[in-house]
C-alpha cells in the first residue's frame, strides 16, 4: 500500500536532533525519500540510516551550504517535494542577560536558517510544487521572561512563513508553507535546558505542570502533524500556524 508521502523527496534540517530524527523516521515509514541534513554530518548519517535515506552536511546559516545541498538534491533526485526547516538552538536568557553573540547565534540558526531554506528550496520546488514546514514553537506565539532571542526568532518564523505562503500562492508555484508550534518535547534541547538549572528534577516537574495534558511531548507526538503538512492531505492548507502543545497556549 502506498504511504502518505510515498516517493516524495523531503529534506530535513537539524535531522540529527531529537525532533529531526523523529521526523525522518515517520517520513520514511510513510514512503518518503528522506534527505537528512545537519551541521554535524555524523548526526545526519545516523538519522539517514534510520530512515534508509541520504545524509548531507548542511549548516543552515550558510548561503553557500544551502546552494550545495540543493545542487546535490537536484543532481540525485531532480526534484524536491518537501522541506522541514527544523534546525534550531535555544538559549535560556532574559533580555538583560542575552549578549549580542547569543542574539546573533539564535537569530542566525532559527531565523536566517529558515529564510535561506525557504529561498533555496523554492528555486527547485517551483518546477513541480511542494510543501515547506517551518518548525517554530509555542515560543513563537507567547513570550517567556528568559527567552528573549528565542521568542524573537520563533515569532519571526511564524510571520515569515505567512509571507512565503502568500508569495508562492500568488506566483502559482503550487508550494505551500506552514509553521508548526510545539511545546516542550523530550529531546537533547530540553535535556540541556533542564541540566543547566540548579535542580533538574524540579525544573522538569515545572515544565510538566505547564502542560494541561500533563506531560512533556515525545517527537512521535509532533511528527504526525509534520507528516500531514507534507502530504497531499493538507493540499488546501497554507500560511497556517499549527499548534501541537498539549494545551499550553489554550489558557
Ligand atoms: N524540544 C523542544 O521542546 C522544542 C519545542 C518547540 C520547538 N522546538 C524546535 O524544534 C526544532 C528541533 O529541536 P530539537 O528539540 O530536536 O533540538 P535538538 O537540540 O535535539 O536538535 C537540534 C539539531 O539542530 C542541529 N543544528 C544546530 N545548529 C545548526 C545549524 N547551524 N545548521 C544545521 N543544523 C544545526 C543540531 O546539530 C541538532 O542536531 C528546533 O527548531 C526547536 O527550536 C523544540
């Protein structure tokens, strides 16, 4: 039986992290041809191995690296049906604590990276159409006292997504673009945040208490939404901000 994204060529950035690996696995299980990319090639290779896919090195902040990755996809597959702009970094600091270097790193990966990804992918995708999924966060919808740069980057992704969606619709490219907004997910990113606190167990419990559904998500809780947006089931969905947060932003 054909999968929900059968034979679609899908590139995932930051594929070696917790969410990226989960996305690659679920895409492969539904028939996609996965191109797993990461700044760290060994992590990309591990993700590709689980998804029977291809690994490429890609630092999303580098224009030239994007050009090389898209050229490799063009040469190997001749088309790109899906892009998941997933690579991201988080620094837990208030506006007063955030240095200019923190700000530039966060905006560089989380916002410049998504900008470059959309720009480069559209060049190839517009020949055949496709779907771009930008991984934002609940932090792109609501603020946090210690998330100054992260909030700014993820809020930027939310509205950049809408501009890309409207441009592609107007141009008649057949490219859709949507953002997804998870709350806390059990990945190395959250592990690092918790590990950096005085009392990691209490910090974890504090996160759990913020989630009406009473737990931290797993990558498998988020992957079905990304799968949906990459599949043709979402053919009339573009410019949307899709929340998958256990109820965090409902109250
Ligand atoms: N984990 C959460 O609670 C959570 C919640 C909401 C949104 N998100 C978002 O989901 C995405 C994935 O997060 P995760 O939790 O899997 O994080 P993670 O730290 O587990 O993985 C991030 C991956 O991105 C890669 N990366 C970092 N900088 C890069 C760069 N410049 N170029 C290419 N790759 C780079 C890392 O090597 C790593 O493999 C991020 O955009 C994050 O902001 C995460």
